[in-house]
C-alpha cells in the first residue's frame, strides 16, 4: 500500500470512528451507560458489534470516547468569541454550559458525579472541563489564565455550585434556563468581588467590562 492509499485508509477510518461517536452521542444523550448493551448499540449504529470493539476496545472505551468528544464542544464554546466583552462571554459560556447539560443529561450526570464508582478516567474528564472553564473565566476577568491559589479556590468553589445547581435544575426544569443562567452569572460576579477583597492581584472587574 503506497502513501496515498495509507492516507485514504486512515481518513476513512477516522470518518467511520467519528460516525460511531456521533451515533453514540445520540444514544447516550438521555440513556445511562448500563441501560444499553453492545448489541443495542451495534443495532442502532447499523454495524457489526466487532467493529465497535475494533475502534474502542470495549463498551467503556466507546462511552469514554463519546463523553470526551461531547465535552470538547463545551470547552471549545467556552473559549470562543474572545472579541466579545467579558460580560457577554460569561453569559454565552453559561448558556452553552446549561444547553449542554440539558441536551446530554446522562453524560453530564456521569461527568459531574464521577461515573460508576470511582472512575478515574471520568473524573479526569470532569477535572479537565472544570479547569478549562475556570481558566477561561480567569482570562476574561484578569487577562491571564494563571491566577493565585486563593482566586482559583474561590472559582473552583463557584464551579462546584454551578454543578450542584445544574444537577438540581435538570431534575425539575424550573425555573427557565435563562433565569438559571443569570443566577449563576450573578453568583460569579459576587465571587469575583470577594476575590478582589482577599487578593489584590485579582481586583474585581468593572461591571459590564
């Protein structure tokens, strides 16, 4: 097989893998990990079960690939539109966060709660999402991603509140999403005001800046 043929085979393999992940994202959007068997997944994907094993080694490997792919969208959205004013970026980020949680409820609960038992890989995905969101907010507020420990602790505490509020909201869908978004943004504003009182290197940003 020459180089051109190898590239073609690699590209087809990547496309097939992406198609399987896209199918899995739909299947697991509102269905828990244990509720779907590999036979169910293969049937919905219209492929032989062995093909899923070929690309992902196991059901768990397939699920982790789906979770990583879906949260990548959330992280990318958080870091986009850097030309927007800080306040608009924060609103956009929180809106995207809540939309993701709403449309991928099973995956979101898995990420936030750490999976089944103590799943270190799922927790690593959760930690990566937390760190990226905190870094994005810090960059918008303070012009840098690397912030003092106290400021990071405060933002990490706020992130924990975001996760708890979102989980509770998913169970009731009340109040409407826009109200929850504004609540979380207001809580962030108060957190930043508190950070400014304790950490001179991170003064509270001007409102609407």
